[in-house]
């Protein structure tokens, strides 16, 4: 069986409308479902055909999205409030033995180096890190690179990013 330009055009049209491969094979005639799937794949047509399970799960996904949207907004706002603050306290370099419950335990450098130390700033309640290092450690899902605008980042943070 050979694919003529007319059959390819019909395949693209029916595929775009969301018909199944079996339906497309039946409408075009003289080709199998697998031939339709293979040609669609070679043409790089998007896989937007919805299966029965995808259609039935759509209601569940929509309700799940509504529930999580609110919690995502709250989490994102918490981090934005940390980014807005530019007055971080200065580092207080500490060695492992000097760390206590209230000091930031963010490691600076490599443990094998003599210049290795921990941040030592005051950590936030229920966290092991200071405000600055919480931005590195607890990033919102899917937004790891898009945490803030370049203008909002203090100069000493930019230096840390460049040295990392």
C-alpha cells in the first residue's frame, strides 16, 4: 500500500480532528490501523488522540488541578516574599563543631578544602537554613530556573551563583 498525497492530507485532517487510528483506516480504506499510526509517527503528528481512560481521567485531573492551584499559589508567594527581602544578615562562617540549632547549616566550598565552612547565619524556625539558602534549597516545582528577575537579585547572591 502506498501513501498518496490525497491519503496523507486526509490522514492529517482526520488526525487533527481527533479520530482514532482505526477510524482513520476505515475512512481512508485499504490500510490498517498500524499503517495509520506509523505514518502519523513519521509525519510527527502530535499524539493528541484521547483514549477512553484519558477522557474519563480528565474530570479527575481537573478537580485535582483546582485543589492544588491554591496550595501552589501560597507556596509561590512565600518564596517571593523571601526574594523581595534584600537585607540578609552577613555570613558568620562556622566549622562543624560550632554549629547549633539556630545556625544555618548550608555548606560553603568542598569538605576536602581548608577554606570549607558553613554559612552560620540565623536559620529560620523549623528549617536548617537561613532565608538566602532556603531560596536555593526549597524551590517551587517547575520553577527552578525562574525564581526571580535578574534585577531583584542582590549582588552578593549573583557572586555566589557565578562561583558555583
